[in-house]
C-alpha cells in the first residue's frame, strides 16, 4: 500500500454501506419490500427464459436476444439485491474493499452487457423492418450467437481496467458510503489519493460503454421509424410498429432511468432523490422487462397462455391419476 503524503493512518480496507438509514422499525419493511421485488424480478425473467427455450414459436432471433436479456437482468439484480437483503436482515452493513470492488465490477460489466444486448436487439429490429428480404440471411444463428457473446466479452477489458485503477487508490478517514450498493461516485469521494485522472478515465470508460450503445440504438430506431412512416397503408404501419413497440418501450425506460439517475441529481443536497432514482435504476428496471413483454407482446402472451393451459392439464391429469388410487 502506498502512503499518502501528510497522512499516516492505516488505509481503510472495509466500508459501511449506510443503505436506508438506521430506523430499526423501517428495516423489516424494507426487507420484505426488496425481497418481493427480487422474487418478482427473478421469477419474471426466468419465466421469459423458460418460454423462449420451450416454445418453438419463439425460436427467432428477437426472442433469442430477449431470453439472453432476461438472463442478464436476473444476474444484474443479483449483484445488488441479495447483499442488500442480507444486510437488512442481519443489520451487518460492512463490506470489504474487495467485496465492494467485486460488486462494482459485476454491476458495471452486466450493465454494459445489457446496453450492448439492447443495441443488438434494436439492430435486429432494424434489419427485420428495413431489410426484410435480407433479414434471414443477415441475422442467422451464428450472427446471433456472436452478438450475444460479443456483448459479454467486449466489455471485460474496460471493466477490468476500471476496477484495477480503483484498486490502486488508497482510502482513509471515512468508511461510510451513503448508498445501498458500491457505486463509483460515492467510492471515489472516500479516497484520499488524487482521483482526478482516475475520474477522467472512468468517465471515458463509462461514456464508451453507455453513450455509444445508446447512440447506436437511437440510430436504429430513427431508421426504423422513418421506414415505418414510408409504409403506405395504416394497417401495414401498425403491423410493422407492433413488432418493435415492446422493445422500444423497454429501451426508452431503460435509458430514461439511466440518464436521469446519473445526470440529473449529483448535488449532495439531493442524496435522498439519488437513492430513490437508484432504486428505479437497479431494482425496478430489471423487473419491468418481463412485465412489458408478457403484457404487450402477442407472441410471448400466447406462449404464456399455452404454457399455463399445459400446466393446468398436467395438474388435472395428476389429480385424476391420484383419484384412481
Ligand atoms: C443466449 O445465448 C447463448 C449463446 O449465444 C445461447 O446458447 C442461448 O440459447 C441463449 N439463451 C436464450 C434463453 O435464448
């Protein structure tokens, strides 16, 4: 560990995540609330994965990406919620520096992967709507796999660099992080090293991982909407739009919430607001996706209805079988 000039305390290797304050009567309520959110998120997303794998009608690129997006969403909320639940339950709010950086690494990697998957999905819709004749050739199984694998792998170098740089920093004096997970900004505030270059580097990495996919997604949708508006018949326009509307809603909510969380309230006066927005960003966002697809998307909806009927049939058969004995 390097010593920092003018200070000679032992460097801090452990933090306290303050979470949602000290109120003891509030903790059980928060625990139940977040447990509910977590269970709904995992159940909803795994339901989508199950439907996509089991139903042959959903074996198309669009649902292949959706299935993978649901896997990513499940992992995403798993980087934050289990730890938060454990600390709400036990009251132990400490997290080691390594644990903190590990959480940050997976959170960053999975967020960046989600950005790229959403981009891949909008590129898929772009090809389907703007290049319908070449769609099947361009978006074949191999390309789909490459896009998914690429979304994961391409973010690993930048996330590894970011975390390595953070690991070089020294932390002293304060160990309280006023947040419910290890996020970059509150962590940087606690460092007593010079963080200016680190801040710049992390900003560039975050911008590359977020702004670039966001612009590509936006570009795809500009082309898609322009193409839809050129369709002469109203029913044709509606039909084309219905194939991408669920994804458009998911993307809009996702970037809307991300941008609001990270751009708007950075002043220290709005810490509470920032925490609430972070809940939207980290907890509610992964929950919304299955809800939108199950409610709005006809194919997912049909598949869900069929699966429910099948389950009910199995249950009835099981009952009849039991009655015989
Ligand atoms: C996600 O992607 C992987 C690899 O590209 C693929 O094998 C898998 O079937 C996909 N999962 C779902 C649920 O679509």
